[in-house]
């Protein structure tokens, strides 16, 4: 499964001159956690997150003793965005993308073609893929396998995202291809393809 299979596209972006208030309104109304920041050619130059927008924007209660002096926050996204921003290509394996999201502690990854932003993947997008119903996964796996090897060749079962395929023939190359096709389907956690003589679906 690749980033292109799970990304949201087209993606809503902002530019450095967008006000922090406007960016906050977009995040709030759309339920987003981050927005890519692009230049005039849609090239990724930064990312603005919820944390960026709230940092230093809420003044301390004036009744608090010894409260520090509040300075005016930056009015535009260009002053609060994280830059440079990391982007990944649409062909990135979702496993690698997920690892990057978790290891770096970020919630959204811009997807870029060169430097041009073409989509975005959030942690929520990946959670939705993992929550996909087994029936939908089954139908997609069957469809891909039928295109590759015909309609009556494969027996498919899916349980909690784990796919097991029985092939009517015994061809190692075809088993490898079928495994890769199954693993590319959104929601598949793992896939195993065996020949008919190795065992039937249980």
C-alpha cells in the first residue's frame, strides 16, 4: 500500500501571508490538525499545525500575580510555521510513512511530487484504513486477483485485515505476485497465498 492509496487529494494549503486566525478557522472548520504552507508555485515550504497556532497566542489571566508580559503573536502563518517541512512521495510505502509519523511525533505528512504538494496523509487517514471492513477488503483483493489470474482461480478469506488466498494452481511466481497485490489493498494487515494442495481456507 502506497501513500497515493490513502492520501487526501486535492489538499487544502495556505501561503505564508495567510493570517494565523484564518489558518485556525480552516483547521477548526475542517477538523484538520495541520496545513501545508506553499509558495506561489505550490511548492512545499513549511507546515503549520495546531500547536504552532496556539503557541503564545493566549495571554495569561491579568489577575494572576507575577504574570509575564504578553507580547503580540505573529499575525501570519509565515511567522509561526515549521520550516523546512518534510514531504514524502506518492509512491512511499505506507509502513514507512506511518513510522515517520510516529517517530517524529507529527500528525500529518504532506505528499509531494518533486516539491509540489499533491496530497496529505494524517494519522487519522491510516486509522481509517486499519478500520476498513473485512468485506470491503475481500472484494478489493478478489477484484485485483481476478484481473491478474482470472475469476475462478482464487479462493479468498479475510479475518481482521489478514488475507489468506488459496490458488488453484501451483506457481511460485504467481503466488508472489498475488501476495503483493493483496498487500497493496488498503486495510490489509498481512497476506498469505498458498496453492490448493497446501490447504484449503479454514
